[in-house]
């Protein structure tokens, strides 16, 4: 009998008390809350970083393509227009449209190598391709790049009647080609290059004989044709008569989080600059023109 009572006493002493259970529960709740909070912060940082990395990756691809196209740009002194770059400022965003001829490495297959290439900024939905009416406003842009096939370029984009003056900046078409892009299924925006653009500038420089160093071309840069501002044909227009030496590209993109903040901002330039400074990334590159006009 004594042994049995001793065994029952030991079992009674080994059980958890109500206070111990309550303390353990509180500790578990606190630890769970900390884990949830830490996980939430990590996910926020991850989303911020992934959105920024995605925008930066697209911007780097765009910079590489711009470098490739400008470095290999084709120029001729034959009274035809070979390059047209037009600046504009919409709201607080600097924009530029660009049209040129170059043997693009990613050109469509077929005979020939010279392609008509166009860059255009538009405020469109990157998914549906619809114009930006009713979307954020004119602070967020999408950059598109069109590469016409060499055959189409030769037949429809080059020569007298086509190169007297290349399409102006507000023209969404070059020949029968949509710069934004439309495929056979009717999908718009197939020439999408990079979104969340809040600034796109290209400054062109020529080297003058009578001044040391390089000279910046202010305003629109047009090589050849009646409206030429650079090159030998600009003599009558009072522009720069020398060929282009190099270009400086500046592309500013913003993360998805920054884009969301911009959509909720009032129309205040200081707020816009603050968001771009905190969530944006500026890519710059100097590109030398390797080809010399013939």
C-alpha cells in the first residue's frame, strides 16, 4: 500500500500547473507574433527589391539596345534624313522620340541588314496596350522599340519620298509599321521594351573645328534632309555642319512600389521628385558614333 501511494504522489507532482500552461501560452503567442512581424517585413523588403530589380533589368536591356543601335547607326550625305531625335517635356517628365537606320543584331530574318528602328514613349497599359487615358497620368511611361525588317525598310522606309523627312515625334506609325506594335492576333504593345519610365533623354554632341572639345546640340537633332540640324546639310539652316561625335543617354525608371506611390500623389512636382529619388534608378551611358557618313 505504501508503494502505491508513493507512485500516485510522483504522478501528481509531474503534471503542469495552470500558471505554467498560461505562461507557456503567452510566450508562444509572443514568439508567433514576432515571427509573423519579421516575415511580413522580409516579404515587404523582398517585394520592394524584386520590383526594383525587375525594372532595372528591363532598363539595362533598353540601354544595351540603344547603345547597339546608335553605335552602328547609318549616315549618308545624300540630302535624305537618316536620324531624327526630338525632345519634349510632358508634365515633369523629359521624353525623346528617336528614329534611325541601323543593322540591328536582332533584326527579322530575310535579305538585307539595314533596318528602320524607332523608339517611342507612350502612356499605355503594359498588359492591354490601351492608351493611358484614365490611367495614372503623364508621369509614368512605357518605352517601345520597333525594328522593321530589312526588306520592308529597303522597299518602304528608305529612298526619296520616304527619307525626305522621317515621321515626327507624335506619329505612332513609320510606314505601315506600328511603333507600339500589333501582332496578327490584334494584341497591342508587342514592341514593349521597359515600363515605369519617368525620364528619357538623349543629348547629341558634335565636334566643331573652331572650338575645342565637343559641342552639345540643343533642341531636336536631325541628320540630313531639309530640316537638318547637324551634318553638312544643316549649313543653310544655321545648324552644326559637322557630323555627330557621340550621344549621352539618360534613362530613369522607378520600381513598382514607387509607381503605386506616384498614382496616389497629388500634382506636386516636389512630391514627384522625392518619390523618384527614393524609388527610382538613373541609367546613363555615353555612346560613340562609330560610322562616318559617306
